[in-house]
């Protein structure tokens, strides 16, 4: 069910759905978070299915691992072509199941990123590194396949994050067994069906199921490396269950990214970029701006400029072309966001816009919300809200803003806005895997990405990302 080449036309939405749905009478209904309509029924696999997938992956990997980088890159480029040929069908499936609109930095953008990351993983050069070459002898460092890479993903960017795991793993000669989030299995099964049109039989398996199946994959003896993207608490559980097999790990975990607007920044000019840094994917993004620190000298003007931008960004059903913001993907996330905004309101913070979701709606829409005059220790600032609610905190001196930015246990992304030289000096003091200047969340397949502190460890993207899904091997003579 997870690797067979589909017999239906996966360039159409109906064909794609037919290729991935559970057999008649089985599976779980996946509902559109915007309307409550049933999108399709997703299969749920057992641990025996997982064992079978790992064993088939091991067999397929033997031949694949022998191929040259050029041969594997050629297949990855064809996989990117296949994604592009099915782009509209994939975007519609993603929009319906995840909720994100087709337009804006959302479903079509995500599918485009899948093709871009596949091509980037194919393009990097990775030659053996000559470490010593003198009269004492020679030593070379090479990177060899791990074998089977296990991958576990979240529900916010289900296709793109899956490609972030699949593309480098395949490029380095591994097979992949991927467990998608139970909230977005169809999206990842759809991506898998498209990729499996061109990948060698048995190399990529998508195994839908819940947290227990993820735990079984994490502990599996046939899996040599695990790539995980999700919450910090699940990351901690994974470290524990990976201990017995000493599995290699890449952990991309939660964040609560700070953005600091420096005195003198042109707040009108940056407002739209700040907005999208925070509200991309309706705020459901790991490296989105989740707490904004603005100097008191332009606090009111920044608040006004953000309200202006927010008023002009339509939110609604994903398939309606005008929308650029969508619903929360699930009720649990909706409750987290509304609970945090209520706590802010109760503490006396000022809601500039939003904060009042419609009662009895069929979807999980939470309005675009900006919250001003809020204390740094309010839960809406201190916890990862992962939704369309941005707290804007006033500061009086930059040292205070840096201390607040560094005051949490997480450290994924961050940003500084203003004069470039001043911003670079502040960036050097921020504890995060990435600090962007005058932008936020601008991930790039050529630039390594990863968290520090409780946001995880290991790098994705770029040549460093390739090395992290391979085993370093020294040959010395
Ligand atoms: P989650 O941790 O609840 O679930 C992620 C995945 O882990 C799911 O597939 C789930 O089934 C699986 N899982 C659950 N329990 C497991 C266990 N014991 N062992 C193995 N797998 C298990 O996260 P989520 O709610 O889907 O995603 C949101 C979180 O992910 C946020 O905190 C967000 O910041 C983070 N995230 C991080 C990045 C990054 O690159 N750092 C990217 C996207 C999302």
C-alpha cells in the first residue's frame, strides 16, 4: 500500500486520492479543517506493516546505496519533475487536508518548495575530503549510507518537511520509512505516490499511523538514523526510545522565535515582512516570528502599521483563490491559541485586532490577532502559540530586548530589524540556530538550518544536511 506504483493518474486530484485512500470499509476519515467536509479516508498501519516496510526498504537500499551520486541525483531530478507534473493535485490535497490556502505562502508555495528542495539535494557536490596527504601517508574522509532512515513529521508543512527528510536521505544512498502526522497522512501519502512513480521499488515507504507507530519506528532495529520534526516533548521521548539502538538523530523541535525591531527602523517599510514572518501558514510554522519586541520610540507606529497590513489579508476556505490565511489545522491547536489570547486579555493586554473567533463555525478559524501592551512573562509571549496571534512587547533598551529574546529555553529562529550593521551586532548576541536580518523564516535549501537549546540538534539543508544522513568513514593508508 505504501510503495506500489499507482495505477491511477496522480496528476489529477481524483486520481491522486484514489491512489492513496484506505481500502473500502477501512481507515480513518480526514476532515477539511475549513469546512468539516470529509476529504478522504487514510489507512492506519500496524507494527507488522512497519516491520514489512523496513525489511523491504533494507532490500531496496542495497542496490541504491551502490549507485553513484550522479545516478541518484538524476533520479531526484526526475522526482522533482513528477512533483511539478502533479503540482495542482498535490496543492489541492494539501489545502483540503491541512487547511492552508492555495495562494499566498501556502499550498502552491509548499509544493513548489518540494520540487526546489529535491533539485537542491541533487545539485550539491560532495567529494571525499583529503585530510592528510604527505610523507606520513594519506587519509580521506568519505560519507557512506546509513541504511534505512526513519522519518517522523508534523502537520503544519507536511509535504515540504517530508521532502526535507526524504531528499537528502535518498541522495546519500539510504532508503526511507516515513511516518506522517496523524493529522495530515493523506498529504504525505499523496506526495509518496507521486515520488514513487520514479523511485526504485521499495525505496520510500510512507507508513501512516499515530504516536505509537512513531515510537515503534524510533525503536526499530532496522533503522539506523531518525529524522524528527515536531514538538520538544516528543523529541525528548524519541531520545529515550532511540537509546537502546544508539540511533543517530536529527531533532527539529519547537521554537518561540523573537523578533527585535531596533530604534530607528523604518516600521512602515518593514511591516508587511514582519507580518508574514509571523503569520506565514497562519502562524503554524516552527520558525515563525512568535514574539515581537519593539522599541518604545516607535511602538505605536509599528502597532498601527501591522494592523493596517493585517486588515488587508483575507482569511477563509483554502480552495477560494483570494484567501491567503486559513484555519488552524485542528481543534486542539485552536484551543491552545484561544486559551493563550484569553489569558493575555485577562491580564489587561490590549487586543488591537482579532481575538474574537466566531462561535459555532464548521471550521477552526481563529482571526488574525495582534496583542499590544503585554508583559514579557505573559503566557502568550512565553509559550509557543503556533497560530495567528502575535504579542507585541515594548522595550526601552536593546540590552533588555536581547535578554528577553534569550530568556526562554528554546532557540530555533530569530530576527533583528533595522540598520544592517546595528542589526548584525545584535544578531551575534542572540541564542538561536538562525538570526535573520530584516526578514524572518527565510529558509533556503543551500543554507543549513537547525535549532539550539531545547529546539533540538543536528542540521538540515546544504552539504551539512547531506552529511547528517550519512556515516562518516575515514580511510587511511
Ligand atoms: P508532535 O510532536 O505532537 O507530533 C509530531 C510527530 O511525532 C507526529 O507524527 C506524531 O505522530 C509523532 N509522535 C507522537 N508521539 C511520538 C512518540 N512517542 N514517538 C515517536 N513519534 C511520536 O508535533 P506536532 O504537533 O505535529 O507539530 C508541532 C510542533 O512541531 C511545534 O512545536 C513546532 O514548533 C514543531 N515543528 C518544528 C519544526 C522545526 O523544523 N524545528 C518544523 C515544524 C514543526
